[in-house]
C-alpha cells in the first residue's frame, strides 16, 4: 500500500520530532574555532583558496571571555565562515588575539603535535579546487594531489597562513 504524500509528510514530521528529542544535542554538526596570527590573511585563505563563505561576525565581551576561561579577559572579534547553508553546514570561527602572542604548535606533519591537527574538506571536483588554490596563490604540499590506492579519490593537502593543515578530498579528476 502506497502512503499518500501528505500523510508521508506528516509522518516524517512526527518522526523528526521524536528523533530530535532523543538526542541531547541541538545539532549534529560542530563549529571549529581557529586562533590565527593575521585575521585578514586567514579570511582570504579560507574564502578565496578553500571556498568558505563569510556568514557574519560577533564579539565576545571581556567579562564573558574571562568568566568562561577562554582568555584572561580580552574582547575577541570572531569571524564566522561556512561551507554550504543551513543547519548542516560546517562552520569555522576565526579569531585573533589582541593581547596574547599565541604560540604555534609543531605543524611539521599532522602527527607532530597532540590535539586537533587538520581540517578535511570533501570537494566535488579536485580540478576545481586546484584551480581555486592556484588563483589564490596557495601551493599544494609535496607531490599532491595524491591518489588514494585502490580508489579514484585524490588527497590534496595545503597549509593555511599559520601552517595548519587543510586536506581536500575529492574525485581524481585533476589530470
């Protein structure tokens, strides 16, 4: 028996309500905050070279950053960038300290330091990603893009202005 489309829509709505209440999380995505040494350079890299879109900015007040333990009590301007639109879009938040001289972790390789080491971004076209990187003046690391053995998937690795790794994974359509 086929379910009429309007009954299917109502059923789907109620299923989504039940599913939403079963999770303790408001969204299944995470936002990643990146402290950068030069906000303008990083904005250009993540928008022009990688393809993020600027989605706004906000300021974290001194008392909030101090009372939450995020900083010693400085006001921080945070720029938001997203891949895609809507609740499922990946969001990064770029910020630069006006007080502290932030220290860079060892970024020789992704395994050189403990903690978060790289971003992986899945692209629809490695060729298009390479063209965007070239136009933005960003060099691909080593011999990349590298074909992942046994697949038709290419891995392209670049570094942002602070040396953080960014992986672009997509079809091997670059040749």
